[in-house]
C-alpha cells in the first residue's frame, strides 16, 4: 500500500441536500473524481492506494473507533467497509498495542477483513 494525500473537503449544503443528508459530510477528491467519505470532521484520515483500489482509514481515538473503507473508481461510495466501534473490537482485531501501530500497518491488517 502506498500512502497518498488527496484533497479532503467538507461537502457543500447543496451536495448534502442532493444526497438527502441532514448534515454535511466529507468528500475526497482523487484524479478528478469525488468520493463520499464515512468519516467525521474530527477523525484522523489516512488514504492509501493499492492497484486501482484506494483505502481510507479513519481513526478516532477519543471515541474509540476505527474504520477502513475500500473504493474502486469510478464508484462514488465505498464498495467495502470494516468498522470497529469499541476499544474491545479494536483490541480483538488489531491487538492491545494498536495505538502504537502506524496507519499503514492498521490499514494493511484491516484489509484482510474486507470481503
């Protein structure tokens, strides 16, 4: 996996309304296309590519959750996701030392849980 740094921005109210969302989410822009992220504005977001697929790792240590979304262009939404929503789930999947892992290691390990 190769880390990349695409543009990530808050969606406009018009975009949120078109998607029938009640709040504005985040949009990732990569190679001229826009992708809807499953991430909050206070999350740490790391993006990686592998082949034509790219992966978005979302980490929020204060709320104890981690998510990994796989995107396959040109699909605008994630084609596969794993979301660990508690400390216990994170430890079960990544181990007790998960907070010391690099984002790339976390993403690599989580890809094995994507179908």
